[in-house]
């Protein structure tokens, strides 16, 4: 054999070993490959394991570590089109539900996707029969056992086992053969409750209709309003009741267990949190005394009843679990949800002092036309009139200057009156603990208003042997204030009557 021929054959053998069959053709005499046929096909052939249609299915049963659930087909919905041959031959759209969950807020598209994925399964590898099925996670019922029951009476059964390694998929056992299957739906390993929607509720926006000068009507979204709210449960020894009151500066008034304005930052955060609620998962369905007790809801940690934008809801939550989450029931639903603790913390963990304004009452100085003070030294009355400030006023928004006279007819400088007024309304509540008090008030302040609304009455009472006063707002207990703050205001009354500086 010639040396050159021998070298050529050696080179050809090396190229074949390296998978260069196509390249080797270049070295053979007259072996240049054709343009089209020389391309290497890298596609992976798959072998059908299940190939059925939704129309054939009577039911699908899935059994896994979380339990067993059964998927059932719903009636087919077709859109017949006499003029379309494609439509007439198309498979009808069949959705699936889960037996026993038909009356719940089920995520039907997720169920249908899972069911249909089980009717078309292709394997990338067929490993054949294996004796050591436990090595593949296919002993017993594996990670999941699936039974496909057809209307014909036939049944397909297969097991899903361990990951096959890398991104190749999972092992699947059917009819004695082990396959490698990619893209199996994760719902195979979940409980039936995982298919329920976790959106608890969402309150619709509050809108307001208006008509412009040309008669065109429009609708505008306005700030949400909580018309009423009640907090109870073990975290609230006394129920907290709050109502919407447009006459109040904050628009909200606490009526129990104290009387006080709300509208604090804490309350604003509650309004935001109450607008909608979503859970992490559905923990249980079919609420009973036993299940409520199991999830810490028979005597809830906190309960809230509220009316937002005319939509009423009732929520109750348990104590936090080890992960910081809480169990929750809503309205008349028999679903128990698990929610993240921070989604309900604003109302479940609040307190009366966080909800109430620290001040007793904050009437706008320009809205008060009468101020009457009764104290140990007698009674002092102040009459206020409004004078339009032409320079600052517009047709839509008039601005007023105030003219003040005492009950004796003496004119009081506005600056002096303003200084006293600020001292009076800035007396702050530091405790809402109950207090025992009796007798006549140490100081009684009554506010009358230009707009004719009912007067507001604030009264301060001495608490025996305490360096503090109890305060009532319109006859209802509002909390405790520091004695020194009230005494200081009483001392300023004489200065105000003499038209002296009161700051």
C-alpha cells in the first residue's frame, strides 16, 4: 500500500470516530456531500406515551402526597360555523373542574391546563422495563399516580417519579416501561386546594358623577370612605367603633370605647389595607367549629367589620404562626385562608391610641362663632364675627378676618385670641384608660359654629388623688389629660379678658 493512501485511510478513520461522517466524505474521492442532504439533524425524536382528546375523557384522578383529587370535564362549548370547514373539524373547547370544588372560586384555566397536559405526553427516552423502580422514585404510587378514565371504559394509569437529572424532566412509569418526560405540570404534586383562587375580595372604587357647564356628564374616582368600622377580638378588650362624620375635621369619629376624632396616619393605612386582600394559599374549606378551633379562629385574635364605599365585609384572623402568617376567614365564606401577617397587621395589631387623634377636638378657628368657657372663676363668653377680606378673597373662595368681642362687649385682639385658642385645642390626651371621676367640671368649653351645626362640648374633670384630669367630649369619655395643661389654660382666661398676650 502506498504511504499516501495509508495516511489518507488513517485520517478518514479518525474523522469517523469523532462523529465526522459528513466531513469524511470530503476526503473520499468524489465524496463531496450534496448541499441539502449533508445537513446534520440535531432534533430529538419523542415517543408518544399518552395521546388522547378531551372529548374521550370521563374523569382524571390524581393521587400524591397532598391527597387525592378528581378532575371532571364540563360540557363542551362550541362555536359552530357552517361556512368554515376548519371550525367544523375543530375539537370542541372542553374545560375541566375539580370534583367537590364546583361551588368555590376555582381557577378553572389552571385546572383545564393541567388536565389537557395529561392527555398529550411525549417521552424523550424510553428506558424500557426496570427491576429497581425505587431508584427512579417509581415504587408504590411514586410521587404521583394518575388515572385517566375514558368514556369508552378504557383506563390509562401512570406514575410520576424522581427528576431525571439536569433539565431532562422526570421519570414516568406506564405499562411496565420507564420513560423520561419533560414539562410535566407542577399541579400533579399539589393539593386540590391549590387550584382555588387566593383573592379574598376587592372593594370597588368610589366614584362621583358631575356635569360640566355644557351639560356633559362625567364620572370621577374619589377617595375611599369607610362609613363604619368595628374592631373586636382578643387583641381588643373593648370594642373600638368608628364612623364616618363629614362634620369632623378628619371626617372620622370614634364613638366607643371613647369619643374622639380619628383620621390618624394609622387609620389612613388601615383604609389602604382594607381596599383589597389576597391570601398566600387556601388552608381549608368547609368551616366548622372544629376547623375554626384548629386554625385559631374560634376566638380570633382580631376581627374587623367595615363598610367601605358601601360594600360591607367581615374579617377575622388568628394569632401569628411560626412563619409570621395568620389564618383568616372572610364574610360568610367557609374558606380558611393563610395570609401574610403584614397584609392585616395595620388593623389586627392597632390600638385605640393609634387610631385616635391625641388632641381632644380640633375645630377650625375660622369656623367657630361662639366660645363659652365655664371654670371656677366664673364664665367667659366670646362672640366672633367674620369680615370678608377683599384682597385675599375670590368669588369661589372667600377669605375672612375675625372680629372678637368678650361677653362684656370688650374687643379682643385677634392675635391674643388666636394664641389662647391654640393653647385650648392643643391639650392632648395621653391615656385612654378608664378613669373614675365625679362632681362639676374644672373647665367646660363649648364651641358654636357659623354653619349652624350642633355645638361641641368639652369638659375636664378632676380625678381624685391623680395629677391628671378626665375629659369628656359631648358627654362621652374621651381619655385622660395632664392637669398642668388644663390649669395653664384656665390661668390664661383672665389675660384674654384683659386683651393681653396669651402665648
